[in-house]
C-alpha cells in the first residue's frame, strides 16, 4: 500500500470508479424490465445500444491508455464524470432510439478514453508493491457497494413516484418516476467529479508516475510481454460473464414471474453481492497467489452457469435460484476484482500501466460490442421463455471454461518465474 496516499484517496477512487458507469450500465442492469418499457425497446435494441458503446469504447481503450501515462489520473477522471453526467440529461428526456444509440456512443468515449486506464493506474499506485490484491479487491468491492447504494436509492425514488399498482400505471407515469432516478444520479455523479478533481491526490509527486512522451518503443515493449496476451483472453472471458449478469433481473421477471419492482430488487441484491465479494477478497487475497484465486473464480462461473443452463431453476425453486445467483456472483465478481491485480505478478511496469491497460482492454472488453446483441438475440429467439435464458447461460459456461484455461496457464507460467 502506498503509505503517502491519504485515506480518502481510495474512497474517492471507489466512488468515481462506479459513478461513471451508473447511467449507461448500473441502472439498466437493476431496472432492465423498466428500461425496456419506458424507452419502448426490445432486448435486441437495448443490446445494440450497448454495442454502439462498445464500438466507441474499443478504440477509446487504446487512445486512453497513453493519456493515463501522460496526464494526472484524477483530472482525467473528473472530466469524464462531468461529461457522463451531462449525458444523463439527454437520457432523462427519453430520446428516440437513434439518439439513444448516439448517447451510448458518447458514453463509450467519456467513460473509457478519459476514465478507464487512469482508474486502473491510480489503483496500482495506491496498492504499491505488496497490496495489489487489496487495492483491486477493495476497489471492485467498494464500486459494488456504490452501485448497490445507487440501486437502493433508485428503487426507493422509483417506488416513491410510481403508483402502487404497476400494472395500471401509464407509460407516462413510469417515465416520470424513472426520470427522477436519472436526474438524481446525474447530480451525484457531478459532485463526485468535483471531489475527485480537488482531493484525489496520491501524496506522491505526480511526475514520478507520468511519462513526458509515449513512443512506439514503449508500446512494443508492452506487447512483447506474454502476460499481456494472456490477460486479453482472461478479461474477455470474465467480462462476458459480467455482461450476462445484466439479465438476472429479467430472468426473475420472465422465469421466476416477479413483478418489475421485485425483479429490480433481485438486481439490487446482485449489486450487494459484488461489494461483499470484493471486500472479502481485498482482505485476504494477498496471502495467496492472486492468479490461483482467479482460477477458482472461473470454476464458480462454470458451476453457476450450468445450474441456470440446465433448466432446473424454476418459480418453485426459489432457494436454488438465489443460491445459484450467489455462486455466479462470487465467480464473476472475483474474476472482475482480480484480473488487473495480477499485472504485478505478470511483471508489467508501473509507469507503463496505462499503455498496458489500453492494449489489454482493446481485446478484453470487446464483449461490449458482441455480448449485448448475442444474448439479446438468444432471448428474443425464445421471447419470454426459459429456453432463451438457458442458452445465454450456456454461453457463460463456455467462455468461463476458456477463461479458466488461460488463468491456469498464467498461474503456471509466473509461478516458475
């Protein structure tokens, strides 16, 4: 742990790290049936919005990586938060489908080019040489807690402004209720941006972790690292699992037959599991080889995926439904918390963290492009039926197997070095 960073450095890093994704991802995850309803979308259309985000995000990873090695992370992160919050005002106007896709493309730039690599680099700086697992575990756990609290607040605000009987409420009433959720979120994100700009300082001289110029030689040296190639595969597979958790609230609605508020509560429960997983990992994982724990996270994803994919979970098996959610959450959130924590183990230089993150993310986060339409297509092919959901979880299982194999190779390679 970096002894020079003040205690609130990590707190601001956590708040900013989740706040920037609240509007494009967290609220649609928790309120998926509501979002489909108030924006008049089907699963494929919403998936294509996520794809537009991904199409912009992928080159943004590459562009944003060197920026994080050249400019102070806190300033880039603050600008990203303000720009993302401004997009929330457009979101709250319930624009046309075309404008919605453009908005998601805009968010692909603000949340990735200006934010992602700076956040990862700031976390590595805080973790120092011996607390990478703690840094990334607490980051993801804290981000999960932030998302959970946003979810609780969102569900509270939505239920406050919606009539007691959802079935008899009009589309306009549901839109008005959701609009309050979006406005409150945008205001909070803007405030976090201000705090980040002024107070998220490491205590180190910022020039010590920055390069004057990023050259082709620097990029080539990062690409030659075998850990970079393996992390591309590991993150791609883990991120597919993370994206698929988006449909669990919809599974509750369509298969378990929960109403929109109850299904949103399932989404919020999932958000609660993320901080629990991250914080527990953050406290204990540095006692082990982080890449070994990563292997077990993929094993949990495989087990949870098979439980859902085989169709044994139904309205009559409520306990099994929640147990399976816990298993998938433990696997997905563990992998998400740890895959950047193994950068130190893989001998990636701290000063080139931004560049490395940009290159790794260029491949690792391509599920932003294909995952949404893929599971949207699988769900629409069997609309409202359990079979569509089962096929999505077979997709999760397949990617988890590949990610598990890549993690075993990573563990074996760097165990010997």
